[in-house]
């Protein structure tokens, strides 16, 4: 199975956004906002990197690709929710952040399923 180019592109944009938010958090954000942006950026970066790995995992099949998309989308939702809380003073986005969190958890669970389903010589 060839790499998922669309997932790689999406994950790349996510990684770039995570770096940009982290840089802003480190150099221009107020202390309360800095914490939110740092947390969101860390989760987004980890899940962008995970999505890249899953897009390249040839033995993971459809479950791995779905996990990559869930990881990348979940990281983006979580990070954007925290950024909107901090930068736009929208506390209502606190109700959105768990959607991103659950999506990221689902991605990790799908990785387990993909690993168990993968043929032993492809693992």
C-alpha cells in the first residue's frame, strides 16, 4: 500500500501550525494564554507526527490510515479549541476540546486494532 499523500499534507500543515503556535506562546503570549497554546501545540505536534507515521505504515491498512486521520483531526480540534479559549476569550470552546481529545483517543485505539489485525510479517 502506498503512502497516503493527503494525510501527509494534512499532517504537515498541522505540524507547521503547532510550531507557529508554540513560537507565539513562547515569545508573545500572556502567561495564561501561553499555557493553553503550549498544551494545544504539544498535543497537535505529537498527533501530526503520529499521522505521518501512520500514513507511511504500509502494513497497517485502512485502520491505520483512519487512525492517522483521527489523530490529525483530533489534534487540530483540540489545539484550535484551546487557542480560541486563550486568544479570543471564548470559554464555550471548552466544550469542544473534549471532542478533539476523544478523537485522539479513538486514533490510538485504532492503532491497537490495526496492529492486531496486521499480518505478523507486516508488523
